[in-house]
C-alpha cells in the first residue's frame, strides 16, 4: 500500500464506523449496544474464549482436522505437512478470467470445513491459507456464516489464488453483499455493527482446480480465519514495557523501487506490504533462486522485492496489499507458515519477539502522529523486530529512502495507538478507520516449543 495520503481500499469501512458513531446517540442504538454487551458477557462464559480476547483465530492444519471436512473429489493427505488435495475430480467447470478475458476448462474438487462457532461473535472476519499450487493449478477460498439473529450469509469468495500468474490472475472479488454484510477485498464486514448484528459461526470452502487430463493438484496445508469484535476507539490503553530485545532481520526499502514494474501497483512506492513480507521471509531463510529472479532487470537492487510485489499482486484490488495474499506468498517458501490475525497489545508483540518471531503490522496515521516517520499514510505495513530498553518499538520501516535507513525506533505510546485503534481523524478532520491491530505472522512449519507457546499466547496454533 502506498504511504501517500490517499484513499485506502479500507476507507470504505469508515462509512460503517461513522454510522456507529452517529447511531450510538439514539435510544434504539443504545438498546442494541446493551444487547450486544449482554451477548458478549454470555460469550465470555463459553469454553474456549481465551482470557476474553476480542479475537478468535481458528485453523485446520492436522490430518485429523482435514478428515473432519466434507470432501467432493478431494482427499486428506498425511505426512510432515498434512493437507488436502485433489483425489478424483468432482467434475469440470469453465472459468473466465475477468482480468484476461480468457475462458478455460478446469477439473475441480471441493473441501468444506465443519461449521466453526466463533468464541467472539464478530464484526469482521479475514481468512488466510497456505498452499502449494504448481503450474496448472489454483484454488478458491469461500466463506459462509450465520448471523446472531439466525440468518445466513451467502457463500462469499475470499480469494482466487495461485502462487504464479500464468494460469489465472490471482484476485479478490468486488461487489459481494447481502445488504447486511459485505466483502471489502479480503475482509468480511458487518455493514452496520451499531445494530448489534454479529457473525456467530462460519464455514470455509476450498475449491481446488487443475488442468483437465493431468494428475496435477494443489495442496492446502493451512486454512483458517480470524474473527474479531474490536471496540470502536480513537485511543487505546497504554501498555507496560516488558522486553528489551532486537531480532536481526534483513532491511529493504520500498522507495528504491520507485518506477519499477508499474503494472504492479504503480511501482515500489506502494510496495510496503511485499517489502515487509520479503524481509521476514529472508529472516527465516527463504531465498529466491536466480532463475526465479531472471525476469527482473539486472540493474535493479534487491530484485527479490520486485518478485514479492509481482507474486502478491491482487489484480482486482490493483495493489500488493491484500493481507492473505501476502501470507500465502510467504508460505510458498520451504517450511514457512503465514497467517493474518489481530493482536491486542504491544505485550503480544513482545511475547512473539522474545520467541524470535517478528511481525508485520498494519497502521494508518497523520505525519504528526508518529514521531520520526516523516510521512502520513492511509495504510502502511512495517516489520516490528524488537524493543528498546525504554520499551520503544524497533521497526524495519520500508518507507525509507534506502536500505540503510530502514531501521527505525518509534515511540511506544504513539506506535501502539496508531496500530491498535479502529478510528482516527484524517487530514481533512473527518473520521477514518484504523486496522485494530491487524498483523501478518510468518513462522516455521515446525515451530520450537518456545515459539509454539508464544503463538498460542496470541491465539495462533
């Protein structure tokens, strides 16, 4: 996403935020909020609501979990990385790629997860996945849920994805809504959260595609979703520093790629997300081969950043900032997993850093709100790599003039507020949305005991 002060694909959620602010002043809305508070209190008594966290991430990853789903032509596979793949295809289907106009026939199989009841009735849900899609294959991820009043959503497409771009153009799908909820690129959102309406359960459905007459198959190793009900807030409580540690993470600037491959979100100035992803991929040892980089102009420094931009690019959104597409890209590297979730405090980040796990955080702010940044943004990703002895945040900020300027130290109180809030005032004085603690977490396929404990502490397994 660009660090320029421009409309973000997520500012559409500001309409719902503004409605909630205005609606809270009415008796009907106040009653709805009281009802929601009662529902939350009841939910707090449900087993599995970990410490009252307003976030619930759940995933299917083990062989036994894959076997609980409903398969049509798909099968669960065991091994070091259990997953689901095509067995005997359920049939064929024609798909017209909206970005090329090309129609092709594909064999397909489906796997539908059992219904998952959220421990947090949610206003937003973001799915993410880890998969291997060899040439000639791709996947589609869908979500369908049940509202707190008993109604059901339609099946929403959360993404059509392939690691490469030669078979289909990976894409989100616009224009999906039932008048009560909508899909905004990669995020399911209740249209008017002030009514008290929430999503209480969901199912995820995978469709696996391959060229007809072949034995190719995509394999999905992880499929999950993060549901959350983050309270509306312009500010968040201050946390207490608890860690002084810095991880050694590669440093890459998005800015040195300005003008390169403008077909991917107008070039490097908007590549904060893939640049951050590449930093952490390489921290864990992921490397692109010379052959994988051969299409890039050899005069360009850090060509792996150009590759990350190309292979996270969402052809509908026309940008590289699709959250699950970035997590999926990271998981294409050997022995890496990637998820999209929300954290609730800087203490969560300290827990992860102490276990050797850096995180990519999503935030928006005015230039006056983050001392030392030197810019304002309607949406920006950076990598948190540690904390100073005073508790300030050490970040690899890709919005830097060069690689040697990427390491930054940001004031703890300022950083936690711009990252964790859900509402903010924009440069025009209007109300805009904040991400409420969204982050990408990339970690080994076989985490250490310390890493597993840290991930579990922030709701990820």
